[in-house]
C-alpha cells in the first residue's frame, strides 16, 4: 500500500514542505530511502523500525520504498523519523489514511520516545503557508511552533501517542501561545550603567551608538571597565518588535540554541565569542550551512573583546555583514543567506602591554610595536566601525563616591528609544525599509543629513587634517545625524559634527 505524509526541511532561515511517500509491498525484506537523503536520514530506517517494534506495532516486513519529495533538495537530519514511522504504519493499515492535511516532525529514540529537533519554527511557518492546519511536533518543540498563528500544534511525547491520536483513540489538546504575554516577560538582568563609576564619555558614546544602531570600538588600558560597559549595553537596547522577535527566533531555532520549551526569543541577543573562534564559527558554514555568531547576534549585539587577538582572516570576513547586514554562504549543493544586522561593540588595549597613553603606568612598547599591534585591525574594518572612544583609567574620586552618579540604564534607554522613534518615523514617511541611521546608504545620507555651513567647514578640515576616507566621512555624518536626533534637531549643527569627529580616535594616528 502507498501512504503519503507531510513534513518539512530547513533551507537557509526558511523551510519548504516535504512529502514523504512510503510504499510497502512484497519481496525481500529491505528498506530503501530515496530523495537525496544524508547519512542521518538514511540511518533513520534502523531507528524507525526499532521504535515501531518497541512501541508494539508491526513495521512493514517486505520491501519498503521511502521517497522524500522534492527529490532535488537535500534532506538532512533526524527530523523525518516520526513522519516516516507514521507513513510506514499507514502503509501497514495500522493507522487509517486521512484526507485532511496533517504534518509531522520529530526524531525517534529506539524506545519510541519523540525527541525535539532543530528548525521547527521556520518549518511551522512553511506548513501554515502550504495550507496545513494540524502540526504534530515533539513536546519539547510545541511552544516554539505555537507562536505561528493559524496552526493547530499537537505535542507528542512518544510514537504511541501520535499513533493513538491519529487513530482517534487519544485526545491531545493543542498548545496555545500568547504572544503579548511572551513579549511582556521581564528581560534578563544584565546590570545597570549606574554601577559603572566614571567613564561618562564612554557611556555617552554607547548611548549614541544604541540610539543610531552604530558600531563602537572602546580603546583603553586593562581594568578600566570596557567589558563592564559592553555587557551593560544590552540594558539600554530598545525592545524588539514582533517581526524582529520571530526572525531572531527562526535563526536560533535553526542553530539549535533555543532552550527546551522556549517559544520566542524576546531579549535582544548578546553574543560574545572567544578570540580563538574560526571564520566559519563567526560567519557560519558547515554541512549543512549553519548560522554563525554574526547571525546569532542578528537584531542584537556582537561583543568582540581583545579585538586585535582575533585572527586577521576572521576579522576580515566580517566586513561584508557589517556593510550589508547579511551573510551569503555558497556550497556545491546551493547558496543560503542568513541575516546579520547587529551592533558591533569591540574592545582593545591601546598597545601590547596595555598602558600606552596611561599617565599612571609606564608603557614599555616602542612606537613600532604599538603600530604593529594596531595594524592587526585593517583600515577597511576600522572604517566600518562608526565610533572609536577612549576608556581611560577611573579616577579615585569617582571610585570612592558613596552614591554613584550619572544616568541610569532606564534613562539612557529612554533617550535611545526617543531617537530611534524619530528615525523610524522619518524613514517610514519616505517609504524606506530601514529603521536606524546606521543603515542609511549614500542616497539616504544626501537626503536626510543636512549640515549647516559651519558643520560643512568642520568636516572639510577634519577630512584634510585626519586624512579620512570617504567611508569614514559617511560614518561621521551618520553619527552626527544620530546626535542631532538625540537633541531633536532637524539639521546637523557644528556641535553635533564636533562630537561625531571626536569619535574617530584611531584615525588620528599615534
């Protein structure tokens, strides 16, 4: 008998429906899987047949052919175990065939337990778009799939539960998700900027960076609070929209980094890879291609501590995602694209020993060594970092204060959100799909960044004295536009440009 069931396969950050055909007939006992299966799919016949037997059902005994269509797309991973098992039991007439479209996904243990798999959210979205109304998933993935509106998500723990549910002998309640309640969850506590003593100029630079979505590099001796500042940046990020939360969750679902029973990523990601990471780990890759750290940080923050310690080739591959906001990975089997629009916050020492320019500690590095150290970060990469700010040693008077001063994270977040709202309204009226100043291109800069005559004169002097590139010029103008938005100014004034120019520390040389 021929049976048909529906499942899905991940493709990039999307997915496509997969029809699984199971034909059980006579002949020598054998199981053949066709349709470009990988090793994990080919091995599923052993898992599935054993799970069926251990669940007290009768698997097909003769020659069984399993086709995964469309046949020109490679099928990867163990997520087809459950639909193959159900298809085999329909072919054996253990389960009645149904004309209502029902989709299944899940890995089977030898005992018949249904294990959670990766990529359930994009597959659930593709099932809904394909007209499927019921989706049987592992219980550990049920909350994740339930965020898709218009899809009835049925959680199962074992193969027996799925079989008895399809037979009509077992009632399983669909899992529901309240998106408004999920998004109202209390964000993780990542500290408050009020805890950071001193460093008001660095705090201001971070506030500007978040307000406009700009990348930022902090330069300073060890122990000045660079890491402490970076980790508190997440506390002032604006809340994610529903579209951003769904897109971020899809990426984390594909990578397998969602926690069990987690339905939605509601906090903006904060990724901090070690400097020993490879270019594939940072950008993404492998077989099948998986998202790297730059994509896992999408809609959030990527923190690179000790920036010059990263391998040169690793840093250089980051230039495209910083510029374009996506990563394209090409393989012989096809090309996939992962989004990667994030705020880069990096930290570095000013020299190998760490104390160049520190008035309290003597630097033992020659100017040649300092230049060699800084040259590990190429000019084109530095041009893509909008803000360079010095983080100097904290004065004792700041450390001994009983009551910390300066802005709280809540106050800084309010400032950033107000500036973001101004930008979003500006771009919405212009019919542009961008949401922050950092995403502006040359055409948008010419349209929205109007400088006064005095500001133009300052920019001309800076370009000449600091030998700035055209890309550095556009970065300064975009930062100045953000500072003007914070000040609620329609035009970019002299002071806005002056502040933006001072955020190009590494363009000034030694």
